[in-house]
């Protein structure tokens, strides 16, 4: 029983230079539990379903987020669900859960569809090369802001919030690219710009919280509730009714910031990768367009997609599921052992050790996946004209007993916004492929993954143009 074997020496620079290659080489040389030193810290890389299950689910109480130091934006996220632990996390999760139930998520579909329709009818209405990652960053930022704050985020306020969020995300990208974690209080120009962006966001968010509390106290009624409304009205079901209380302003602020951080960039990355993969296999885009056309033909003339159509687009959903498999935005999941844990015989994790679980490796492992590096949406279809029986059986096993697919994390801390992210990406991809063709520009290569905090495309310019009308 002891610390897992691994490469000698400190490998922090090697990891920072090419994280994906480092992960692949570490597993090839040392197996599914690899002990390594990173910046003088002991780290264990986990790359098998059984060990991932142990860390994320079976022994989840023994592993916490605190101490992993993988999110370089603590003043932005505060102590929200992304980084909190223990009873703080449990209570915030209970209070937040109702805002992400199916019925609630479906009320946000309208803004998703509005933004998607505007993207294809304006920005992508003429044939040309587009930076699709930049376009999706703008689109998903608008969606998450409208879902969080509704009609209160328009005009100049929307510009202020969006500008501050962009400044914060650019800071994360620069910091991740350098591999240096400089304390946010250090007197650097980059820190100054970042902290000013957080200050601007705080002013806007606390102002919105205060306004909504006044509206609720005054008995103002409104139609559809946004996420801020739902979080303000939430009470902890486990507290006695006489003592039931909601979130403090600080807790609300932290959750809203966390949802902006976690819900915007990852969706932009997912949609960018989906479009890139479809540009390499245009027939996949054709199948999505056919699926949408057949669905709309079953509706009254002039109808558009709506929230209820999400479950009626199986091939489009399969394209998103397959994108998440081979290009998971959260390619590594970090935890820190809060006590000594034996993951299995001879794999011992001591208290304070960081564990990195690698969905990127597990979801591309040939032990569990046929054609593991190929984009095969049909592997997710059981009953469909496009299904592949062998691949579908393969995927069903990996969703079930194998636990070899977890792009949104696993166990109690599985991403609370999974339903929101799936609906958003499926509806937007359906609208895009219905209206547009996606191709790689002439003499260009497919985009390469760039592993920073998330698995981004290095550069992703695609030739976008209107889809020819069927006659």
C-alpha cells in the first residue's frame, strides 16, 4: 500500500506545455493511477471508470474542492457551488435545485431560441468565414444573462455586465496560458484589470438583488420567473418551517457569479466543437437539418422550434453527446483528499493529496469505446434510421454499469446545470444546421484542442453560409 508510481521529477512544466499529451503518456507508462509531482505538490492522475467512480461518487465525502486551486478566480466565484464544500455546499445545492428542474429549465428555452434565430438570420446569414468561438461566446453570454436576470438586463446594463464578464474570462485565459497562479491581491496590471471587472460585476449584481428583494416585498407580480427570482424565493426544505430561510445577498451573489462562469464558456466551447466536428462530416449537418424539417412539418405552417421539441431531436442530441465524449470542455476534474483513502489495493491517497480525474482519457479509452477517437453520433441512437446497433450497445454500457461517460462530472456534485446546457446546445445546434451549412475553409486543417482550464479550440474559423433551400 502506497503512493502510486509515476514519472520522476517535477512535471509541472510538461503538464502546462501540453496537458493532453502529458495525460496520455502518463497513463500509457504508469496505468490508471499515476502519481506525479506538480509544482512540488503530490498529485494522482485517475483514468479508469472504477477509480473515477470511487472519487466522485462512492467516496465523495472524502474528497473536496477546497485545496485543488484549479479555479483562478476565487474573488469572482466566491463560495458558490463550483468551489464550496461540506454543509455550505449541501445547503446551497438544496436551495438551487428547484431552479434547475425540468419545468423551470424549459422556461428559458425562449431566450435560447431567440438568440439562435438572430445568430443565423444576421451574423451567419451571408456566406463567409466566421470565428465561431467568438460568436458562440457572445450568444451564450446573452443567454445566461437573460436566464439569470430576465428583462432587467437590457441596454446599457447588459453592455456593462457583458463587458465585465468578458474582461474576467480573458484574465482566466491569460493566467491559464502562462501556467502561473499569481495571487489576486498582488499589485500587477493584469490583477488590477481583473479586480476592477469583478468590482463592476458586484455593483451590478448586488443592485439587481436589492431591486428584486424590493419588488418581492412590494408584492409585484411577474410572468416567467428567471433564475434570480427562483433563487430569491427558495427556502431550505430540511429546515423547520419556522426557521426556514433563503440565501443571503452574499450567497446569492456567489451562486449567480458561479452560474455565469460555469454556464457561459463551457456552452460556447461545446457548440464550437460540435460545429467543427460537423464541418468535417457535413452529412451530420444534413441529418440534423432533415430532422428539424420533419419535426416542423408536423406542426402548423410557420411554426418554429420550442422547448417541447428538445426531446424530439434525437440525432441532434446524439451529436452533442458525441461532442461531449471526444471533446469534453471539463477534460479534468480536480478533488483534494480530506482524509487518507484507499482507492483499491495498493492505491493509497493520503490526506491533502490532489486527485485529477480525466474524463478526456476515460471517454476515449478503447477498452470501453469502439472507434474511440471517431465522431460517431449514431453510437447514441437505439431506435433511429441513423442508429448503429454495435455502437449503441457500446454507449449504453458506458452510460450504465461501466460509468465511462461523465462530461458533466459525477456523484452528488454532478453539474447542476446539465439540463440547461443540454437544452441550450441541442436547440442552438438544431437552429444552426437547419439554416446553415458548416465547412472547413479551403486549405485549412481541423481545429486542435487547447487544454487550459477547459478544453478549448485553439482557433476555430469555419466557412458558414445559408443552407440551400430544398425544391
